C-alpha cells in the first residue's frame, strides 16, 4: 500500500495527464465535445501555472533553510554573508506582502505585490545589476579562451575559424568598411549552411522530447521523483 | 536626507564592479555582492509566485466569487497539491510532494509531446524537401547545400546503423556514401558552430556594453570607488597568501 | 632570456586580456568613431512585412522575455518595433512569461518614454505582467487571455480595459512578436500559437541563440527574425529613432577586432612554438 501511494500513484498521475493532454489536442468527436475538451485542456494548463507558483515559493524557502543551517552550524562570525542573504530575502518578502495588502486595502493607489515602491527599488538596484553582471562576466572568459584555447589544429577547426571571422566582420560596422560584402555573406551563412547545420539538432531535440515523454508514460523515467524510494 | 535614487544608482554600480572583480580574483566584496544577489533573487521569486497566485486564483475568488466558484472551483486541487510540496522537508511524508511535481511534469511533457512531432520534425523535414534543379543556379546551389548538410548532420548523429567495412575486403559504395555524408555533416556543423561562436561574442559584448551604459557611466565616481575597494581587497588577499 | 619569459607571462596573463577588453568597449563609447551602418536584407524584410501587412487598428501580441542583462541586445529591437507599430496605428498587448519581464517593461517605458507619449494605456497598449507557467501559460493564453489572468500588471480588471475587449485569443492577433533571450520561448510559441492557430510569429533574438532558432525561420514557422544589437541598430535607422543600438555599434566593432587579434596572435604563438619544438626535437 505504502509503495503504491509513494511511487505508483504519482507515476499513474503522470501517465494519465500525458494521455489526457494529447487526447484533448487530437481527439474530435463533435463540436460540443471539442468545446468541453478545450475547456478541460485550459484547466490543465492553469493547474500547472498554480503548481509552478508554489514551486517558486518552495525554492525560496530552500535558500532560506540552507543559509539558516549554515549560520546555526558555523555561527554568525563565520557566515556573515548568510545573514545578508536571509535579511534581504525577508525584507523583500515583507515588502511584497505589504504591497499585497495595499492592493486590497486601496486598489485605486495602483500598488500591487510587484509594484510596491521599496520592493521595486531593491529589485532595480540590487537584483537587476547583479543579474546583468553575472550574465556578462562570461565575456571575459570568452576573450581569454579566444587567446588561450582557440587553436586551429585540423581542417574542420580552420573552417570553424574562417566562418567565425566572416560572421564577426559581418556583425560589426567595421566589417562593412573593410569589405561591404561581409554583410551579405554573413546573411547567406546564417540562412543556408547554419540553418542546415542546426536542423538535425532541432530534429534530434524533437525526437528526444518524444522519447522522454514515452519513458515517462511507461514508467521507465523515475528520476523526477528524487532518490528516496 | 538620503536621495534614494542616487543611493540606489551607487549600489547598482558597486554591485556590477564587485561582481566583475571576480574575473580578476575572488574577494570579500564579490562574496558580499553575490550573497546580496541570492537573497534578492529568492525574495523576488517568492513575491512573483504570490503575485501569480493572486491574479489567477485568489483575487477572482475574493472579488468575484459568484463567477469564480461555479466555473473554477477545481483550482483548489492544484492549490492543495502546491501546499503539499512543502512535505518534501518531512522525512516521513516527503512523497506527498511528488503529486504536485507529477502534475507539473506531466502537463509540460504533454504540451511538448503533442506539438513537437509537427513543429520540430515534420516542419523541419518538409522545409528540407526543396527543388534540386531549376533555372536559378544560386537557389539550386543553396538548396543542394541545405539538403546535403541536413542529411549529413543526421548521418553524423546516427550511431547505431552504419555500413561496416569488412576486414581485407573492398568497402561497398554504400560505405563510401555514408562516409561522404558523415564528413559533409561534420564540416556543415563546423560552419554552424563558427557562426554560433561569432554570435556568442556579439551577445556577451552587447551585455557588457549595455551594463556600462546603464549602470557604470552615469555613476563614474561610484564605479571608481568600488573598483578601488575591490582592488585593495584583492591585493590584501594576495599578500596574505 | 628571463626578461622575455616575464614579458611573455605578462602578455599572456588573463588580467591584461580582461583590461584590454574593457578599454576596447569603454573608449569608443566615450569617443564614438561614427562608423556608418548598412541595413541587412533580413532586417529590411521584417520592416517591409510590418509596413505591408499591418493596418491601422491591428492587434499585436508582444512577448517580453529577456532579463535586464540582455537589454543591450534586445531593447533596441523592442523599442524600434514598438515605434514602428505605434506609427502604423497598431495596438499592442505586452506579456511576459518571465518573472523579470515586469521590471524590464518598466525600464523599457522609461527609456522610450517619447514613444509611449500620446498613447493611452488600456486603449493603445496593455501590459498583462508576469504569467507563471512557461509553455502551459503560453498554451493557456492562446486559448483565452481572460481565462488565464483576470487583471493586468497594475491590478486593473481586463474587462475594464477597452483593448482587452477587442482581443482574447491567439486568432484575434495579427502578429505575435517574441523578444527573448532563451531558446525555449520561441519553441513555446511555435508549438502553442503557430502550429495550432497559424498566427504569424516574428522573432527578436540574442545573437547567441539565433543559430539554434534559424530552422524555425527557414521552415516558415516565423515570418522573420531580428538578431541582436546589429539588427536593433539597423531597425533604429529604418524607423528614424537612433538609440542604444547605434550607440553600441562602435564598441562592438573595436571589441570584435580585439577578439580577432587575440585569436590570430594565439594561433601564431601556438604554431611558432610547435614548429620550433619540432625543429629542436628533429635534431
């Protein structure tokens, strides 16, 4: 019984929902049934939206737990930055809740959870620049890799380099000064050989998605349940 | 009185500079910026989840119950499943969280599975069926390249079925055809990856340019002070070593 | 001997590379070079599509799915497209399937305040805000926007907004524009909007992901694609409003030349060392 509810019922839910999801899309009996199926399909999508929202909350709580555990284990002196993380997390959630309260208490003020002024200040001045910097720091490593790792050792690598040079010159205005044809050549590379090169990858990704779905449907894929039995 | 917009702009500039300082060396200011980022990100994701729940479920239920409850009463079920996700922290009832995850995974997989055969496979294959002869030599050449590189790329990824070369025997024409397509696929993909590399540089440099224009250039004093602080921290940590 | 080794070490040090890269980006921004830009055929094709196919009063669905970091590459495209659409008299419904879309949209409005001037919120454009759920949300919005969300980003009920009385599902829109920094978003809309409903899609993508979504454009699942900062700068020239895109092109040019120099020098150094060690080994 316990294995049934721990393991088999969740897998059954996955199989049933996948079959229903596909049936809602492809099955047609008559117009009124089709309308009912469309409504049911939309309801299924909305369920996923609601569950995703709870998953985000659980993710935030996970971070809170990790840093609280770190402080408890190492003490505040060894883990001062964990206190910074927890403080900011708590402040942002409290401000969001204040915004939520005002959205009901005074709707005309136009304040919602995400438009609460102090909340927006914290996001715009702490999260947004840090996020941008984290993404863009890769440019340094790419530049370093261009000098230290990009070695032409065989003909395919030479073709890769030549293509990269042509597209780089086509992407920039200075390439147009050197030779105006780089722009047209870049467009041709992107529309013909590049499209053809990535088409097998797109097809392969599609086949992989179908195979993963079939594995979930036939209970062969159980990694999503975690390691515990 | 503090001008919060100016103070915020200084903080932004400092956050960017301290995170970039990691490229040179790990230092205490980078750690501070990183932990502030993690806290803000976690808080923001919780706030957004609450906002989404409020707009989809809670606000309609509270403000228009007469239309919500008859048509959308079933939203209570994913809400209960979502609350059950917190059971993952329990040693005994961790499996309750699997029900919500099952719904999410199944809906995502089902949505993808029902349209992937058309969008990713059929459409891509039909787009590869192009005329291989005609009056326009450039279009014909393009079409030949398209077909050969696509088939070559598919051949390259075919790991299971390929003609074997028998010991001592002369290879069959099929073997030569397979190897030709295999090498066309490799060279075709090298062209694709070369374009990818060039576009990667464009994107990453674009990020750097926009960050400089938006956060650093308007607050150059804050940028310089933050850079000096990070440099001092790096030099001190190098001296300690 | 030891002098050349230490000089070589300095030249090869990553810190020098990083500093040179920063200089190559910052210097042209402070002192622009003013290199002229030519408009590519692909960008012109997108411009012509909107010019020839969209009539005054048409409805456009605009997905904003890029983080603040990607503003440099995508905001020029989004701003220029918005200007073009407003000049054509189109009405726009902005949505974001990403949590950061809300802040990005606010930043967009502050950057392009002149474009939104004279346009009435609720009548000419609406921002629905963040809709959680990824592909499920895209599918749900395609079926019914009012059935997916009941209010916009600012708490207004959708029934109270004049624009939202005119549109509700995928087939009500004349064009769907997706400005995204992730590959998956394009796939969501191809699968959930184009495949079932045949709604025309237009992509605005980062340069880095353009190669991987090119097959969708090649298969005519999208009417066109604007790629990165260069296309943004070109579109700014076409609509007559120069902005972040054009301001960035000189810095793009110098930094690309620097990276090219790194690649060439790196290979020259590598091959000269390899050939000289072979010669020495041969003796």
